[in-house]
């Protein structure tokens, strides 16, 4: 009877502790997991491992060892202990990974550590942990296990030559570091961004969001280009053709100005334009410009090539594949207020110009010399001015049938306004002599022209006065 009481007194605390402590621990872990998951903490994954694997195994081990009192040499108890220590090792590695790398900020040293290096470190720690568990839990010497492991490694190595070749190639790439995560590379004709480096392969995301998987051995044995080395700057080279009728220096200057005004194109290193060769129907010019990152290249190329078309029309540069546009005199006569008298159209042909601008381009900059009066044939634009502090204020919007550049009729002919295209805009430019002739022949138009001048002058004065009062 006495021995029975002693038995219950020995196992009762453990039994009560398991019955009460195990459910309570689960509740606390569940609450902690919910809070960390809502807060976006990476450690929530480690807490799930503790709740689902480590805690139940610990409860089983305590029950077997202290409640039913199995001896320390019991095989089942050793299996449970082995499983427990494996889960402890797994949870510890998961915790280190979550704390060090799970919430790493972009650009930090943690984000730059290759996944392959983390996997290699994890493998080494698991191997050391397995050796310690084998020795401590089962009481075995490590020498025999290492001998068996060496023989087994030879057999496995012969059977898995190609996969192991990728692993070894991956390790060489890891230490040589010819590529890093985030680098843009060209491999076997595929251009993309490196998003993962693992034991077997390198994952490359192309510009079309496709995933290209390249084995490590291919990169190790073959050749590839790293577009992010030695600097992330990326240079684009484009060939363009223009007619023989245009002086090369004029074409080169137009293209240079266009590149300097294109978003994302860097002023340093400076864009270049070279005359490279002559063909049967055109002169070939090679333009090159640089952007800060590979990701900016597509947008910059699109913006530049789009603006080439508008610039060619603005400066009357003929691209051999382009088509001729409507005669400027016909466009002028489409405006009722500019009906011309018979017999004068031919005199005006050399004084009329058609220009095209893309959305977002500046048609006119404040202080710029005016070629003449600008008639809007298509699209819309904003008229704005800068105050004393350099802040722009929009004073009006114009669309088809309206005009700007009225100061061309005044001495000096300088614009008071900046004009920005809201959408694609076509304008017809009337030279100052054309304006004077038309106004002389149409008194009603002269009065209307004077009214517009007065309205815009008052708008500019009001904007300046408002800014002064503020």
C-alpha cells in the first residue's frame, strides 16, 4: 500500500502537469501565432512548427518517461527522443532563418545572401545535429557511422552524377559570385532577372514574366552575359534611317535633343548619334543612350521611338517608309476664320509648317522664340506660366480650332507661356508675314485676335497678382 502511494505521488505531478499544461500551452501558442501573423512577423512560421510538431512530441516523451515510467534504454522512448531533438533542430533553424532573413529589407545584407548559401549552411548544421543526436540519444560511437556514410556516399555519388554536378557547379558559382540575385543576365539567348539561385538551377524571370530555369552546370560550363556588371547602367543602340535630302548635322541635332528630353535617359554618359552608312534609299544613323537600370530600358526605348515620329514631322524629316501628309494650305483653309482670297495660296506654301507632338511633350517653353502663330489642328494642350518662385500655374486650355503664340506679331516674338500637350497634338505654324497678311485682309479676324491677346494678358497678370498676394 505504501509503495502504491509513493508511485502515485511520483507520477501524479507529471500527469496533472501534462493534462493542464499541454492544452494551456496550445492555447497560448495559438494566440501568439494569430498576433504575429496579423502583424506580418516572419516568426509566425516557427511558432506553428512548435505548436504542430515540437509541443506534441514533447508531451509524448514526458508521458512515456515519467508517467508510464519506461526505462531510459527503451527503444520506443529513444525513438520519441530522437524525433523530439529533430523537431528542436528544425524549429531552431526555422527561427534563425525567420529572424535573420524572413523580414529582411530590400537592399540589406540579409536580402543579398544567396538562398544556396543558406541551404548549404542549413545542411551542415543538420548533419552536425544528426551526429550529436545519434551519439547522445542512442549512445553509439560516430566512427562506425562515418565509415558507413563514406561507403554509402560513393554509391550515391555514382548513381547521381548529373544532379551532384549541378550541386557542385552551384557551389562554385556561389563562391565565384559571377551573378547575384537581382542581376540581369543573358543566357542562351534569354534575357531576364535572376530571382533565385538554388542547389540545382538558377531561376530567371524574363521581361514577359516567363520563368526560365537554367541548370547550374550550364552556367558553369558555358558562357553568359551579366548586364548588371560592372555597373547597373544599361545602354541601348538603335539604327534609324532618314532621307538623303536632310543634312546629317540637322538630323543628328534633332535626335540628340530628342534623347535628352526623353524620360529615364541619362545625361551622363551622354547620348550619341553617329552617321554609320549609306543605303540605296536612306542615310543610316546609329543612336545610343543610357538608362539607370535594365528595368527602365523598355519604357525609355518606347518613349524615344514614339517621339521620333513626332520629331520627324515637326522638323520635316522624311523617314523613307513614311507617307506624305495633307498640304499645309489645305489645312489652313479648313479654318473658317482663315479663308484666303483667291490666288494667294501658292505664295504661302513656303511659310506654313505642320508640327506633331506626343502627349506630355512641350510645344513651347516660356521665353522661347516664336516661329509664328500656332493653330491647333488636333488634340489639346495646357497654357501655363511660372511665377517668381518658379512654380507653374495653368491659366488656360486650348483644343482644335484655337491658337497660341500670338506674340509672334510683336517685336521680339518671345512666348510668355509654356504649352504642354495633354494628348497627341498637330499644329499648323503661320509665319509672322502670313499672320500680318491674313490680319490685313480680315479686319474681323484682327479684332478677334486682339481680344484673345487682351484676355490672355489679363489672365497672366491675374495669376501673377494672385501669387504675390499669397
